[in-house]
């Protein structure tokens, strides 16, 4: 029983392989056999008006390209052109009267004002410290000339001590030679040697004084740097105090509408607390997401018309087409800007957006006419002038209730709509044409 199942499976697989992958060769073989049998029986070969047994019968339509509108239609929604939440940058009690949501505010109009507290006193203290730091700079700079003079004086002493050493050495040498010849006493020699040692001691002392003077000069220079650093620190304190006072006032960054009430009078705003939300609705932005098959039809500056859920229509132009697709939907964000001077459009309304694009020549065919070649490419099979089947790759433009619009075919083509999956390139066909309801 098991062997029978195996043999049956092998036979079924062979039949499927033959009819699916080798159908062209099988059709040609049967056609050749039929022709041979006809000749053997003495029958005439096919003539005009009679079906040709060597050709595969198919049904085709004579299609002519037409100019079609390639407008892209997407569903989207309205979105405010600008929206910002104004947050407090410091802590303080609100001392301004609140503004109600829906009110129109101008740019730089004050929305929240906070109690300054001791910030004015802090600023005055910082300014006083800055003045004190600036006063220390001249006194530090005045110490530099005296330190430089001390260095020059110390260097002169070193030179003088070196000169005395050379003189004492000369006298000592002379005294030693005279003593050897008996013209000088040992006392004179000892005295000159003592003068040499004294000169050397003066050099050591002078060099120590020079180092001390140089250290004093470096200290004076460091004092200047410290005074200047104190000035910069005081300036930073003043700037920080002024910025803290500036943060007490929260203003509208642009003209728009209040989407929320401003902070209540007497409430305590912490750093990061919400003062108000401001939105700008003129112009309004319509946002839609275009599939990747149509994104190349949309260009910046293209005209667009949108119909809202309220049946109102607005017109504008495309101002943005995303270059990166959404990772989840594989669609591209498109933004259309429309005027909204009367604020009739609201943020978040549903809209059907029709974006104009350049028209194209396309054929309207039944969806069943589409097929795939061995490489998986989408296309249709047409009847050539020599009555042979030929695969032509096409590009799907869009679906319609009566069929699909495709491009890639010549202006006129005989397209096989029935039997295209049973013939391959170069197979002789005998088409019977039918009218295509368009």
C-alpha cells in the first residue's frame, strides 16, 4: 500500500511538472502530432477560415493608449504650521492675569510674569563685585614695573659680582707669581685668595637676588591674571543675574492662538512648568502619506486640492516630500500648505488630498491580463505582427473600477487577455478578438 502511494505521488509530480513548466513544449508536441496525423489520414492542411491546429487559440483585445490623469489621492489630516509649549525656565509665583484659551496673541506679547523676589538685589550685588574686581586690575598691573626694575637691578649686581671675581682672580694669580720669585709675601697671597672667595660669595648672593626678583615679577603677572579672572567671573555673575530676571517674563515666540489658558495668577511655577501652549494655524499644513509606488509622481510646488470631512474644499501646494519612508508603513510623508486667514480650518481634521501630477499615456486592461515571466517581472503578453506571443514588461499606474491602467506598451497593442499563461515567447497563436468595455 505504501509503495502504491509513493508511485502515485511520483506520477502526479511528473504530470504537474510537465503541464506547468513544460507546457509550451507539450503544446508544440501535440500540435505536431495532430498535423502528422492529419497528413497521414490524407486530410488537407489548415486553410483560411479554419482553425490552425499548429497555433494556440487565445483571446485578445485591441488596446489603444489614452491620456489619463495621474493625480495622487491620499487621506491625511490638517496639522498646525507651528505649535510650542512655553515652559518656565526659573521658579517663581505668577503675578500676571491669565489669558483665556482661544485668544489671539501677537509675537513677543507677555503671557506669564513671575515675581522677581530677591533677584534685583542679586543683580546689584553682582554689579558691585564686578566693579571691585575691575578696580583690582590697575593695582595688580602697577606692581609689574617695580618687579621688572628689581629684576634689572639684580641682573646688574650679578654682572658686578662676576667682574669683581675676575679682578680678584687676576690679583691672586699675580700675587702667587710674585711670591714664587720672592717679591711678595705669603700674607699678600692669602689676602688675594680671600678676595676671590669673597667675590664668589657675592655672585651667589647676586644670583639669589635675581631669582627672587624674577619670582616677584612672575607673582605680579599672576596677580594680573587673577584680577582679570575675577573680572570675568564677576561679569558672568552679572550676566547670570540678568538672565534670571529675563526668565521672569514668558512671551509668545510668534503670533498665534492660545490652545490653553495661561498660568493662573498666584500659582507657583516650577522650572519646566507649563505657562501656555501657542499654535499657528495660518497657513495650515495638510499631511498625508504616499505609497512608494506613487511617491515619484509628487513634486514640490505641485498644486493640490483637499476635501475635508465637512465637505469644505481648500487648495494649496506641496511644500515637502519626505526622502525617508516610514519604517512601519513604507509610505512617504507629504505636506501641503494652504492659506487659513479666517482660521476656519482646525488642527486634526481629516482630509482627502488630491495632488496634481503630469498626465501619462496608459492602457486600460482587465486585471486578469497581467502575468509574470520566469524572472518574476510584471507584464502582459501581446500578439506580434507574425501572430506570435511576446511578453512585454509594464508598470502598474493605478487600479480603477473597470480595470488597471498600465504603461510600457506602444500606443496600439493586441493584448492577450485569455490564454496568456499557456503560451511563451515565440509560440504561434491564433487570436480571436473581443471588444473591451471601457
